[in-house]
C-alpha cells in the first residue's frame, strides 16, 4: 500500500516566506513615511506659530511693501537733468518783499528773480497738472514756503550790509541757499536747482 506524502509542512514554509516578504515591505514603507514625517517635524511644518509672531511678520511685510511703493512713487531723492545747451531760465518771484531793517528804523523793499540751468518746465511751469491737480513747476508749487524763507533771511541784514554792494551780494547768496533748502526738503532734490538770485528792485527808506 502506497504511502501518502505529507506536503503540509511545505505549504506552511511557503506561507511563512510570503509573510516575511510582506513584513519587509511594510517595514520599508514605515521607515520611508517615518523619515518624511521626521523631516517635516524637524523643519517646523507641524508647528503652529504664535499669533504675535504671525502679526509681526505681517507688519514687517506691510512695511516692506510700503517702502517699495514710496521708492517707486517718486519720494526717493531726485536728480534733475541739466539742459544740454546749459541754457539759463529765469523766473520772477511774485510781489516785492518788505521788511524792517535789522537794528534800524528803516524799511527795505526788494524784488527778486531766480535763475536755473535745469529744465524750465520742471522748475517754473505755473500750469496745473491734469493728473494731480497741482502746479507742475517746483518753484510755483512751493511758492509760499519760498516766500517765507526769503523774508526770514531778509530781516537778518543790517542797514550797513544792505547799503554795500558786497552786502547785497551776500543777501542774494543767502536767499539762494534758502530757496534750495526748501526745494531739497519738499522735492527731495540731490542738487542745487537754483543757480542764482537776482535783485530786480531795491528801496530802503
């Protein structure tokens, strides 16, 4: 009588091999997932930033955007272009200036014109801009501040100074610097736009 071979142990061996393969694959997957999660955790992916820190970052970003907008919007320092022919343009300051002479009972009345080598329209155009509604020229646009600066300087000169040629020259130079300071302050200019101040009328009595 033939004996029946017992193949059950072989089936069990085969099943055990497959189980090992499955376990190895799962282990590899777990290691890969764990590595990814570990990396994300290390770089702070799962960390919730405090509200204060988020607010600070938002404010910093907003400040940077405002700064870039201001620089792009013309608030950065300006450098005017000199006319290629070095042509001088003149502009008469409206009205004469009347002031008490320093340390004297006399009164002085002076009229001024100013000169520039820069573009005449940029400096002296009195027409209104269709876009901004403001005067196009820098000098007319800030005329009130310029008049105030001129008057303050004029009141600092004595009778002896105003009676001499050198004193009048000193007055013109002082007023020129005062006007350039106004333009530098309000227009962010990097160069002196006004090259000369001319006395067009002078009365002291």
